[in-house]
């Protein structure tokens, strides 16, 4: 099947090779897990004194095999889901070939929205089919590949940021606050002893690096998966910037301007965050000083002015 697809679409041959490698890797891991307990049981049986009772490993493998057979679907269920997948694919193709009028833009049941709903159902159905077949649901897309991060000189910070950008689920793009919190948590947990200014510089550099890596991955995924069956025969031409020096110079200037503006935005919000935190610390300090008990000494009577404790002039009682 991979050969047939690569012959039809030779421009995506590396995508198909990646899909094939992913499937083979998943099957090899599953075979290793199945062969490991079997090898241990055969080595025990070949000993000089074979046990009369079945070992616990054998019973465990039997239990796991029975559980796998229960979770694995029957041939009839798998065949029914495959037929349903084929129906969904045919309906999606029909909706893609249908023209979208301007009057349908505000229609909640337009062909575009129907196609989106069918694609979501198709993804859920594909996941269920993979569960019944007991195989991996990875499709070999670039967006599913893990991004290794080694951008800083601290391995603890690198591991924390790598865990952040490779979260399971949708392709999330972390903001500067997420990266800064990840750097601060790593520094606090592993007692790196870095000042706050250095943590902010690390977070800014890591945020730029992570943004570039995620953008490249999304761009490659868009190139490999853009369009539908109607655009399979499309062959992009040569980049016009290669033959037009004016356009190439303008693109370089725009990129430089974009990077400078990105640095300005990051510095602006980093300073705003520092001012906000400093203001909160000052408020807490003022609140603590305001609630502290003030030392109050009782006023003493002044013998020179003749005033009493209340500040009034003392009067002598007349003696009779």
C-alpha cells in the first residue's frame, strides 16, 4: 500500500516512509513485550528441576492474554468500523468537491461545517478502530513527533521546557509566562541559585527558541497535509524570491523588523511583570507594618509645667 501511494504522489514519499517506520516501530515494541515473558518461562522449564505447578509468570501472561482478547474487538466489529470509515471518507470527498456559495457563509449547516464535523467523527472512529485492532493510533505526522530541547546550559531547565512543549494532546503553543514559570520551577526544585534577572533572560531565550521550533514543525505539517484530494496533482513552482532580489531584500527586512518587535514586546511585558510584582511586595510590606503593634508609653507628668497624665494642669484640692 505504501508503494502504491508513493507512486501516485511521489512528492510525499518521505511522509509515507515515516508512517511505515512508525507502524513498524509500534509492532516491534508489541512483539518485544509479548516475547519477554515467553522467554523467561522457557528458560525456567529447561532447568534441571522443572516445577510441577505452573509458575506465576505463566499465569500472568495468560491473564494479560485474556484481557487483551477482551479489549480486542471481533472481526465483525472491525469490519463494520472500516465500512463506516469508508462511508465517512466518501462523504467528506463529496463535500470537498461541492461549491461553497457566499449565501452559505452564515449557514450553520453549510458544507464546510459539515465537513469539519465529519472529520472530527472520523478521527474518533479511527481511534476506536485502533483500540479494537490493538495498534498505535500514530499517523506519522510531523506534529506528532517529539521536540528535543537543549537550548540552555542547565539540563534541569531543558527537561522542564521539553516536557512543557511536548504535552500530550493538541499542539499547544506556550506563552512567555508558561516558559518563565517552568524555568522558575526547575530552578527552585533543583536549587540552581540563579537570580531573578538571569531566570528572565533564560526564559526569554527559551521562549524565542521554542517558538521557532514549534513554528517550523507546524509549517512542515501544513506543507505535508495541506489541501485535499483535489490538490494532490498541484506542483508548487519556484520561490519567486530566488529570482527577484527586490522581493528577497524586502522579505529579509520584514523578518528583521518582526524579530525586533518581538524583542520589544517581550521586554515590555517582562518589565510590566517586574513592576507588578514589586508593587505587590510593597503592598504586602506596608500591610504587615500597618498591622504590627505600635509601642505606646504612658505619658509622664511634667513637674515643671505642672501638667498631669491627661495633659491638663494639675489642681490642688483646697484644704479647709
